[in-house]
């Protein structure tokens, strides 16, 4: 059995201002996205030049924050929002959801694509390899803050989290998600986008892979205490939200390659 190191979730304290590790992970994720995007503008099929990367990161950051917060409120805590609508704006109280952040980024990037007059598909495919590092770092932030831990387990790598009132050995599911959503997903998408692919292919592969990884990890991740098992006697809210990603990503991938073959592409 492993013991969580019980890190201080506050990285820096300056008077009343507390900077949490989770927030720093967000910043590091955006910095990594900026660096990768800059390097990817040298590809002949890149829809952006180097000078446009900063605007893309800004639009994406707004989409992540606004979409992530709205997604958490609507998908996971809608009754609380109905009781206290202003809670939506109290972001310092915590609460972000990946699926909401994804929708926010999709909308924000579409707006930016329209602004600079490039195909939306090209920009969605361009950002696909930028996201996994930020996702992985976010899971490290969850691990440091002892958030979103796993279900009880008797495996030798089960971990005791000091903040767990039940003090049960649990799956360190944050680390599983770091490995799958961060490392493995980055390798797959980065490798896939080294060559020019049909429109929507990279974005579709991202949806498919993330959806599958998240769906699988949810089997060992502790469901939200106020929601529990949501449907069919085994499916969690995270799985319900990931299933459309799998279906849409897989369907789009088949469609875009079928269309490419019909047009004589590869």
C-alpha cells in the first residue's frame, strides 16, 4: 500500500493571495500549448503563422475557463446553480469540468477561425496535439490537491489519501488519467499529426481516444459523491459525457477517411 505524500496544495502564499498548484498546472499547460503551436506553424499545411499563435492560445484559454466552469455547473451541480445562480461566477470556490472546457474550446476556436478566415476543420485539427499536455498536468494538479481519487482497491499500488475520511486504499486514478490522457494521448496525436491528414481527422482521433481513455478510467475512479452511479446500475456521469465523444469521434474519423478515399486521397 502506498501513502500519498500529502503535498501542500498551495504552491505560493503571498499575504492573502494563495497560488495553488492546480492553477500553476493550467498556466504550464497553456505555455506548453504555445510552444508546440509555435513549432507546428512551420508545417506547410499549418492554417496559422507564428504571429497568430498568441491569439489562438488566448481564445482557447477563454474557452477552457468559461466552458469548464459552465460545464461543471450544468453537468455536475445544476441543482446548486438553480438555488444560487451567482455561484456560477464564484470560480475561486472550485469546480471545472473537462467536457465543458472541450465545448468551450470548440466554440472559441471556431470563432477565431471565422475571424481569420481559415477553415474551422483546419484549426480544430491544429489544436488537437496541443491539449494532452495540459490535460496531463491538470491531473497532476488533482493528485497534489487530493481531488478525484479512485475507488477502494486491494491492489498493492492502492494509495491512502490523508484527506479521505474513510481512510481506504484507493486507486490513484489521477495518475492513471495523467498517463492516458496526458502521455499516451499526446504521443498518439503528436505522431498522427506529423503528416497532413484529411480535414477533421486529428480532431476526431482526439475525441475518440480521450473518450475511450476517460470511459475506462471511470471504472476505477470514485464517482462524484452527490451523483454516484448515474445510470444502468454502473455508468457514471463521466462515462455518460464521454460516450458521445467516442461515437462522434469514431463516426467523424470513418466519414473523413471515406470522403478522402472517394476523392482519390490517401
